[in-house]
């Protein structure tokens, strides 16, 4: 097996393992509304993944693997829920981390433009995406401060429109796990014949 094929196989195995861990630890059923207005009949709480070393390590490794393929100076969190993974990935990748909540930088004493002066290529890393509005709001904030935002990585995409919205706004969308990869009790997997 070639090195590339082995790397792709390892990444796919890690993605499958992360999907199973999400099913076991982070999947909650009910009616949920995201801060940006998206709706889902289940909720993925990635904090349940981030607080366990094995699952956190898998999420970090998958994210780092995607970042290695890109030219990037900084990474950005679009929400408080994504802050833990962005901080840890930033440390491992030796990249500066930016934190934007509800479309606003969280810095009290420093302008976002000044934080970008040592690198303008920013990749947004989200924990979970639905419609993509939160990520797009973050991208607009970063772009208005002079950043180049061409890619967004999400640990889990619930396939509620984020891909179309973001790619329609010039942002390559990279989900590590998608809704179709997760078994939700009472619902067939997307693409399943059951």
C-alpha cells in the first residue's frame, strides 16, 4: 500500500471512529435550535468529545491532517463551543488562534486587524455546523479586518445547508464527519436503503 493510500485509510478509520464516539457520547435527541436559527431533531455536544482524551486526540489529529494540506497563518473559532478545539489545535500546529463569537471578536484591548498583522490566511474551525450562518458571520468579520478566509473545517456537519452557503461565499467546506456518517436512533442513515 502506498504512503498516500495508507494515510487516506488511516484518516477514514479515524473519521469512522469519531462518528461512533459521537453516537455513543455526544448525541442527544430532541428539538434543537442553533444560535443562528437552524433547527435539528438531534444535538451533537462536542464538549462530550473534547473532555475525553482519546476522542479529543482523534479530533485534533483529523483537524491537523486537514490543516497540513493548506497554506494557513492562523485559525479561528466561530463560537465558544469551538474554542477548546481551536486552542488545542493552534498549540499543536504552532498557529495563532482567533476567537470570534456571534460575529464579533472577543478581544477587549486589541483590534482584530492588529492580530492579523503577522498572517492573513485564516482557516475557520467549527465544532458543529447546521446552516453555516455562524461560520459565514465569522468569515465576514475576519474578511472585513483584512483576512483571507478560503476554508472552513467543521468536526461535524449536520447537512442543513452549511456547504451550499459557505461554498457560495467562496469558502471551501471540509467536514470531518457528516450527518450521514452518524446513526441517529429512529432515523435511517442518509443514503441507506432502510
